[in-house]
C-alpha cells in the first residue's frame, strides 16, 4: 500500500474497490475494503475502527 510503506500491508485493486489486507505467516487478514475514488484512512491504535 503506497500510502503507508509497510511491508506487511498489501492491496488488491478490483475496480471500483481497493482491498487492503495483512499477510502473516499463517493467515491473511482483511484490513479494509472501500471504493477506490475515496481517500484511504486506516485507524491508528487509539482510533476505533468503524
């Protein structure tokens, strides 16, 4: 994910959606799915995910 430059975060682009996921050694976790025309905002540790 270019916005965050984190090697563990990856994304798939399937227009009109962007799918951000985290790949760990034993599993894949979806972080967020949203329409690609919106800006990306991932919650920080002290924000509640909605």
